[in-house]
């Protein structure tokens, strides 16, 4: 094929993929924007490993070019109900969720995750990183705020070879995309539906239980993540395929 007829190579993007609803929609958005997607999932010592399997299902369905699963051990430091033995809060009101930083916050998790995504992006020659953080429906986590995203993007361009080359050689800057950050959960559900996300393979629950079939898991239906998930589907007017215990 003559050079003028060759399709331009797609820009590469690293997408942090937890297996949850938000990260699945973030992955779908990256693909819809024309990126060659490379998923990155972190096994960080979380109590429930089912989300790793969920991430693999999402990655498989969305046709990512690669899916890396990296092991670190944030559980060694504790400090979170998601990595230790503290009880996961249940049946909280929206006001309760918005009041303070919950015990499900994992110290510095997004900073660690983004640092790993940044390292992976450099090895791939990617200048774009996607993260599915959201600050509107759930503002309790300090590392989900717009100012945090802007600060990490600035750091990425200061602390890397790719960032230096962008400054000195006029190459593209590293961009940190948080496409869901200003959306309600209902808007995220709608966007995912538009992009063909199979919500049935995602896992949002902080305290999943064995499925009735004995295979896989189901959502508890009562933790903060489940309540927000239910709210999103209800307000979006889209059928919720999730198997909830309650």
C-alpha cells in the first residue's frame, strides 16, 4: 500500500482499570476518542480479589491491546477498610457519605496508581493516561478532586523523560484524562450505555458476597459504592443488571 494510503497509527493511552463501573466507562471513552488502549490493573492488597477478575472481563470485552496486572502491597501499611479488618460502612445517607473522608479511603492509592501508570506510559511511548475518578457524586476522597488531577499532570511533566522532551523538543505533553470527574453517577451510567459498556461484568462493591450460584460474587447492596451504583442506574432510567444481596 502506498505510504499516503496507510492509516495513521493510533496514539496510545494507559487506562487504569479497577473492574468497577467508572473505570469501565473511562476505558470506553478512551477507545471512543481513538486511542489504542492499554489497561493497567493494580492488585494492591485489597481484601477482595474479585475486582481483578472483573477488570479482566472488562478488558477482554473492550478489546484492549494489552492488560497489565501489577502487584504491590498497600495492605502492609493498613489504614483502610479495603485493605484491613475494619468494617465497611453500610446504609449511609448521601449526607453521611459527603461528610469527611471515609474509612474506605486507601492512603495515597491514586498517587501510587498514577505513578505506576506514568511509568507504564513512558515504556509504551504513550502520552495519555486515563483515570475514572469522580468528584461530584462522591467527594470524600481527596485524590479524586480536579485540583489533584491537575497537580499530578503537572508533576508528570516535571518528573519524566517524556515531560522533559515535551518542553525541550516540542513533543506532546503528558496528559492526565479524568473524563468522569464532573459527571453525576447517572450521567456516567448514561455515557457507558451509549458506548456499549456491559455493566453486568463490572464490580463496584466494597464488600462483595458469594453469588447465589456459588460461582463468582454479588454486590452487598448496602456499602457506599453499591448505594451510589443503585442511585446512578435509577436516576439514569436504565435497567440495573447488578446482582445485589440487599
